[in-house]
C-alpha cells in the first residue's frame, strides 16, 4: 500500500461577502478534490488543540500523528532540525524574520519576499556584526531564518516569552509588539541593533533603487528548545519522505526520520513548482511507502489578504498536485490519499484561526462517506470529526478498513 498526504497550508477559510457567501475553497474550481470527495470520506479534524497557537508547526505535528501537547516545544527547534542544528539543553532557537519597517511600523513581514540569495548575504552580515559565542544567526529560505542563543543571555537564565508572528502585525507599531517575558530585553536589543546593521547594506540599497521593500529589521519569535520525536517508521511501520519548500516542514520530517526531498523550483511562494512536487512525490513512492507534500502558496496568499491569489493557488494545488499524484497512484494500484489544509488562514484578517479544518480520504479500504464537493461546509455535514487531530494519521494508515 502506498500513502500520500497532500497539505495546502492555510487553504481553509470563512465565507466571504465578495464571493457571495462562499469560501475561497468553495469558489475555486477543484474537480480533482471534488472527485475524491464524492468517492471517499470527508470530515473535520482539529489539528490545533485548544490553548495552543494556531500555526503550521502545531498543526503539522498533529497531521503526522504526533500529539503537540506532548511533543511541541516551540517552532525554532523544528526549523533548526532542517539546517542541521541540534540544540543543546542550554540553547534556544528563535524564528528570525527579515522584514520591512517604516515610521516605526511593521509594513511587510517578508521584506517583499526577498530572495534566498539576498537574504543569505544579509543574515551572514548580521552574524558577523551581532553574532558571537553563544549567539549565532543561520540563513534559511527567503525571509525565514534562525537565531540560536544560550539561555544565559536572558537575565533569568530562561527565555519564557510571548511574541506574535510578524505576519499578524502588518501596520502595527513595532515597539508596542516587541516580545514580552523572561529574556525579552535581550531580544529587543538585538532587534533594534539589527536596524542599524541592515539599514545601509548594499543589498538593501539595491532593493530600494529597484522599488522593492528593504529588509531593514529582524523579528524574533517562535522560541523552541530541545525536543525529540519517535520515528515515523516506529509509529506506523512505514518508510517515507516529505516534500516542502520551508524549513519548518522539512525539519519536522527530519526529526521524525523521514527523508527530505528537494524539488528544483520549490520556492514557498506563488511561483513554486507545483508539477515538480507531484513528480518527485511519485518518484519517491517507487521506493518508499509514504510521502507528504506541502504547499505554502495558499497560506502566503491568505497572509497577503490576496483573495485572487489564494483561489489561484487552490486551483493549481488541485490540478497539478492532487491531480498529478492521483493519476500516478492509480497506476500503482493499492493506495490511499489524505488531502487537507493544516489550519485556516483567513484572507479577511490575514491570520490563522484554530477552527477544525476539512479533510478528505480516498483509496483502498476507505468506504465512502461522500460529499458533493470538498469544502469546509460539506466536511461539517458528514458527522465525521477528529477532535484529537493526531489520531487522524492512525485512522488513515493503521485501519485496514476505514468506514
């Protein structure tokens, strides 16, 4: 049996007036997902336990079968795993965004979706100017990077902070949204100093000349400490792989013992290589039993408040990833597919919410509990719901007959 999990990050949404009461998923043309919904099972899954932050780190752990209340220690450690950084017990990893500020306000959480090449130069420059023993910056992809620090840099010897992700703070005053809690003063100092270091860098001068947003400040959030996961093979008896453009998903894959497959042209943005992700997934399944394919473009569109791009990304996900993987799996005969968002990203608010999300199951041994289409509304009408999201993977893989 071959198993494919296809995740469109932040695909779920709410009914919108401009869509005459439909969600982006309902408004999008999704013939392949609708086909699966009509022949499989559709339901709801609470991927974010109550009280935890509704974000991809928590939700993705749930989807892979790991209870976030047991294994989640913060976002930073998951991203660190992908770039080969193993945290020591006395270290904390922070998500380090390059962003754009103007007149004391956060204007762009991604610095105009800065290229990885440009961002790497800036992060290396920050490390040279602000890094020292116990403080190190690591480059990632586009605007997403990493800071690892010793706990001793906090005045209490602990980093116990509250900090919002910059994508939730567009237009807000920077100073009013700095991290709060134990160790926050140290983080604020680094963030303020980063403005001085980045302001006159040649990369930013060129970006301004080209009319692009400069990466003129870092935002530190998502702290994580050392953690370990039981291997996916140990839990489910399957060898597998993950395909994604972002360090977070790849890091979870590495921590769970799944291979990470790099796809040329996978960018984590609207221009990602949809067809390539499907092709590499099918190639992986010739050697492995399980593959997870993650798409970021739907979430990026939600955070940008761009309804048109979100619908376009959903349609491309349906056509190229769901359709491409489905056509290939049918040639392999024995298979199951799980298709879902990890969480909802509301275009109207440009933010995540912790509502249960829709999912669909299709394949061998899955008895239809069908719906006319794949959507939030149809998923809520079937009566199938997983309140403990991490149990969905058990249901998907371990149940010989899913009814």
